[in-house]
C-alpha cells in the first residue's frame, strides 16, 4: 500500500466528524469512564472472590460494568452481547460453573492490579488455556479500560477493518487470533504514531470505521483503477467533513446544559466549578469555564476521590468553599459513570453543606436513571438525597429561579427524588 495514501486517509479520517476519532476517541466523556469502569471491575472481582456474585448476568455487577461499556459511542455498541447468557448453548460458561467463574474473577483482579504488558499477556494466556466455553476475546473490551495502551478493543467491525487493512484473515472468538491482530495493530500504530496515539483505542477506531464501510483501505500500489477510486472517495470525504453530525449535536447540548447550570449557580451567588476537561469548551461568546473556579478549594482537592470529583460536570460551592450541589449531565453518556462520581463525592469526606445530588438528563431518560439507581451495585446511595432534574424543568424554571429562587431549595422543588 502507498504510505502517502495511508497517511492521507488517516489525516482525513481524523478530521471527519462522522468518524470514530472525533465522534468517540476525542469525546471528552470517554475519559471519564475509565475510572468508573475500573472501579466496577474491582467490584466484580471482589464479589466473585467472596462468592457473592451469584449465577445470573441480569442485575449483576458485571452487567453494570458491561452496560456502561456498551453505552460508549460507536466502537462499543453491542459490547454486552458476548456476556448475555445464552441458555440453549449454556454460554458464556461463567455463571453456572463456579470454577470458571473464579478463573474469570482472577483474570479481572490480576489485570486491575498489574501494570505491565507481560503480566496482562500472561493472564490472557492463562484464561485461554482453560478453554472456557463462550468466554473469548470480547473480554478485551473490559481489559481496554484497564490498560488502553496494552489491550485494544475487539469486535466484528474492528476485525473486518483490520483484515481489509492488512490482508490478514483474523477470525472472531479465539484469543490467539486476537493476540495476532494486537501485534499487527501495534506495528501499524508505531508506523503512524504521529497520526494516532499511544492509546490503542485510536487505531482500533480506525479499523472500526474501515470495517463499517465509512472508508475503504488504500489499494495496492499496482491497482491503478482502485487507486483512482480511492482518491475520488477521499475527495467525497473532504466535501462531507464539515457536515454536522448527531454526535456533535449531542456535545453542544451537553455543553449548553452545563452552561445553564453555570449561569444559574452564579446568579444565585454560588461559586461554580466546571469539570476540568470541559472548561475550555466554547460557550456563548467565551468558554464554559469563564467566571468559574480555576481549581478546587484545597480541602476538596486533597480529599479521597478528588480525581473523580474534578470530573463532575458542575459543582455549586458556597463562599467558604463547601459543595452545596453537584450536577452530572447525562445526555447520552453512561449513567453508571455519573453515579460513581457522585458516590466518590458523597462518601469521600465531609459533606455537611451538601443538599442534594442532581442527575440532569433528557426527560425520556428518567426510567433509565431510576433503573441504574436501583441496581445492587449502588446500594450505598440509598442514604443520600439523589434527585433527577429533567431538561424541560431546568429550561422552564431557570430564569425564575435565578431571579427569585432561594438557592438549591428551588431546584429541589422542580426535580424528582430518586432515593
């Protein structure tokens, strides 16, 4: 393949708003999920180790983690399918077979704790040697969130794209095939590191878009007709790259809600914190973080779980620097991740000034929010005041609350109690 054409393709792909690079890999909320998913994996491993996991997938801590992964944009859509119990086939055989379940738990626990490529690969070889029916390299989608520079994601589209890119014949369902593909992805990534990333999610996203047919791989150098067709495809991509996409629209809506909460908090006399990876987003004539705290107060920044607290979408604080109300905006993101950050805040230290914790989401997501809150994994949240604030209520009442409201109490009246 022509290296020049490959680099041209990668450059166009990076700039294409339809592609997984801009739509998923550069998505700010992607980064927020790593810590919460790691924490969820730790819980799965602990429950298996102490015989508390049970024999079903539905309602389990594993379902919570995998559902959070499956809610990721594009690349991970359908990631939960491999873990769903198929009763006729009795797979994946980690629910009814206690030995297999413990082996799976040890894999997760070891990969949470390890930090080297050699260790991760050794654990993959160990689980592969057991030949657990139905437990294949789809598990790599969990491992990716533990070690994004070591374990690339794995699904049908990624495999199809990789095969088209390299001429390989990788097949689904086998760890040795996954590991061979992993080596090829790393080699390709090293050749084009300046256009990709140390995070193997980028090169996997590129293969995903090839596998989904968004792009065709560059042709062999001796195929002039295919070469011309490929150049024509690039020209078409260039003309389409500026078109808005649903993903971009979702991001603007998420930012808009954060902006409403920011402006309302400032109008009520609170200090406002915007998530550290969101504050630079364009909003109105300036940036989302304008007029907000540049850093958390020292007492909050030093508390347990501060890393997660810094990623909460919006915080209102009183003049003494105590948090009065946190807000997680869950437009299309995993509700699981937002709840974990709320728990880190509420259970990580002194919260005497805290009124309620608000999950802010579209009106149609209330049932999903309630279903997530009811999961056994979040039993500790029952003692907290968690409220659902629908977009419509915030839009309808924010001006009046800002002008006449009595602080957080007014928001509590237009929101719905969840716990």
